[in-house]
C-alpha cells in the first residue's frame, strides 16, 4: 500500500507538471503579444478545475454506480478523508490499492490538463472571461461524463469492453474534437492564413515538450494506479512511443519538405505520447515503437489538412490530439496483449485474432466525438451569444497580453517610461 | 529624390505595404518603434498596482522616392493607414542628397 501510494502521489505531481509544460509548448508557438494570454489560459485551469473538482466535479465524475454519470454523494470529498472509505464504483476486482484521496488527486490532474489542451485553438483571439466560463462548463458537461463512461469500472464504455489505459478517448480525442467544435464558432485568427504569424520562441516550445514528456510518465505509468510491473511496462512504452514518433514525424518531414525541424521533433514526440496514452498498459515488446512511428507520420500529414479545409487549428490540437488519439485508440484494437495485461476480455487482432476489441474501440471513439463535439459546440454558441467568445478587432490586434491581462511578456532594454498611477 | 517616413499603427503595415506595392514601389525599410503623439499610452497592472506606459508601439516605414512620385506615395500611405482614430500616426518627407545601390554603384533615380 505504501509503495503504491507513493507512486500514485508522485505521478499526480508529474501530471500537474504537464500543464505548465503544455503552456510553454503552446506559448512558444504564438506571437509575442499573445504569449501571456496562452500561458494564462493553461495556468488558470490549475486554479478553477482544482476548486470545482473538490467541490463537486469529482463526485459527478467518479461517484455512484450509474452507467452514465456519477452522483452527488462525494460532494466536498467529505467521506474520503477516512483511509478506509471506498469509492463505490471501485469495488471487487477493481478495488483501489491506494487511499481514495490519492486517486482523487491523480484524477484531478487529468481534469486540469484535458481542457487546457483545447486552448491551442483559442490563441490570439479568445476572450479570457469566455474561457473561464467555457472551462467550468466543459469540465461539468463534457469531461465528467466521459471520464465516468470510460474510466469508472461502472461506466457504459468500460463495461462494453472498450479500453483506454490513460486517456486516449477521455483526454485526447475529447479535447481534440472539442477544439474543432470551438473553432467552428470562434472563427479564424485575423489574417490567417495569408499573414505570417511568427512563432515567437521555439526554445520555449522545446522546453515545454521536455516537461510534457517527463510528466507523461506519471500520466501513463501512474495510470496503473500501483507501483508494479504494469507501471514499468507503461513507463517504457511511453518513452519508446514518443521516441519513435519523433523519428516518424522527422522522416516524413524530411522527405516532404527537405528539413528535419526542431518543431517537427517536438510535435512528433507529443503525437507519440498522445497515441500511446490509451495503449500504455496493454501493449508490449516493439508494439509501442510501431504505434509511435505510425502516429508521428500520420499526425504530420493530418496537420496539413487545415489549409485544405480552411479551419484555423492554430497550434494543431486537432491534427495532433484528435488524430493521434484516434490512431492510438484504434491501434490498441490490433496490438493489445493479454500477456501484458490480462485485464480485458475482448479478442484483439494481432495477439489473439478477431476484430472484437477494435469494434469496441471504434464505439468509444465515436461516442466521445459525438458527445464532446456536440456539447462543446453548444457551449461555444451559448457563450458567443451571451458574453461573447471572441475579442474585438482592436483587442486582437493589440494582443491578448495587453488587452486581456494588462501585461507585457517581454521588456528588453530601458526604452520607455512607466509611471505608477494607482 | 525624397525620403518618405511614416509612423503608423502596427496592424496597418500590411495595407500600407500592399498600397505601395500597387504603385510600383520596389522596396521599403520597416522597423518597430515606440513613441507618443496625441494618443495617450496604455495601462498595465502588476500585483494590483497600475502603471501607465507612455510609449506606444508603432511601426516606422521608410521609402525612398523620386520627386515626381512623392505625393502619390505619401497619399497612398495616408489613406491606407487611416482609421480615423487618435494615434493613426504621421508621415513626413525629407529631401535626400544622393542614393547609391551598393551592388552596382548606380546612383540617384537609378538606384531606387
């Protein structure tokens, strides 16, 4: 118990570290007048989601034994301080081997980063207060139910037999399709795609990628919810998929465009991490390398689609998270191995024959896309019609840093005077 | 020969560039700059304290032009950069003694 608890708590901290990692990964890719806006959208998730989670969202996500949604019995986490207390959905063979509060903390970090992933399409033009409302509403109406369906052993997709070790559907497909729904309402950045929008700091993006890769060990290996061999398998799978995806992306990039780029290396690694997320505790051997390599190559091609279809997926949330999540979730149907994890019944293609698991995976992918895409679109529409979703032109031109937060990210030199007025 | 210098709002740069290109201008120099005119600066907030920042970010556009083109080009800049709001900037024109294209050594109007 002690060892398991130590690992799950450490993993929770690792997963939290991914959110600032994501903030820098995204922040480096925007123009310098929008970098604080980007960082703030991500950091703010650590604030709002933590509070809502403790107050009632953990309860509606993981409480009760219903198939579609939790209940309100764990509101305020009141009974969970007792280490002998039990989360009802985790009974029998699914009983947790860590204290309930360790599980609450670990799941909280997932709830923080998942909506933060969506911010990659909101760059340069989303009103901050619109994001505040969207974030809270999305957590309640989209994240909580889908986490319940897939992660909780009583959820309908879990019971169906669909597998998602650490969040291919719950996190990546969920955020990716929500991003697509949001930009349908939000529209393109002013000047896209004709104007150049220079990435202001690739070093920040690489730094963020390193933080994400590091934190992802908690995300995937922590999802074993125990300090055991399965965690070790997930740990190694995570690393190797990221590595192979970096290579896959760079190979295609080099063949198509002539250069292997740093942004390509970073994006490829993230695509691999996304794709291995659902698979991490179900595959072994060289499978993660194959999955990663495929994800890197496919995501590279997927991000070109935005120019063909004219949607402004500014930081490629759709191309990397939606597509990478689908690649991982479906490949799991082919590569899952009972030898790695006996904890599933359905047949899988390469290690046991049959397409049964692939079918369940497809159902989970579709269900997530329909619910998240639909509700996210409605939320964006409602916000757009009430408090407004998008900055006015003037605010967008000035940049989010100044217009939304009254701050400047970088002040070099002594030019300019600044007087205190209040 | 004249030098046209324009201080404009940064987001108007693309329109000004296109307007000048449309009139056959072959080159220009652009730099980010800061300053103030009648437009006030803006306010920033750090840990609850408000500060005014006097200098507003602007873009400085410089174009060398033959005497006969100057009025046309300056007019194009003015109409492309105008928003009718305070802070649209300024255009001024100064005489230029000589210009030399470095690569060929051409001088005067040939160097434009």
